């Protein structure tokens, strides 16, 4: 996951949830990363599931309080 437009040098909390093909939802543990000096970050989310049909990812800019929500469909 790549983010831009965040407050520079501030923490970003990433929450995510996977929808698996059987219809269930699996939430991942929130993860904290830091934005760089120009307000960008890059973070890999590792999933131990082979049957993911969608992912919902939320990034919270803890510096400004802004929330970005994105859904990825497979």
C-alpha cells in the first residue's frame, strides 16, 4: 500500500479487513507506519489466506486526523 498527501513525518495507522471467497470477513491487526518528509509512505500487508476476494484498507493520518478508505476487489 502506498500513500501520499499525509502530514509529513507523522504516524499513520493502517487498518484492514479481508473478505474471503467463502463469504467471511477477517480483520488484520492495526499497524503503524510513519510518513516521510514529503508526506508519503509505503507499507506491505501480508495475508496468510489464499482465497481473498476483496480487501478494505483504512489509513488514518494521526497528524491531521484525516481518514482514507479504499476497497480492492479481486
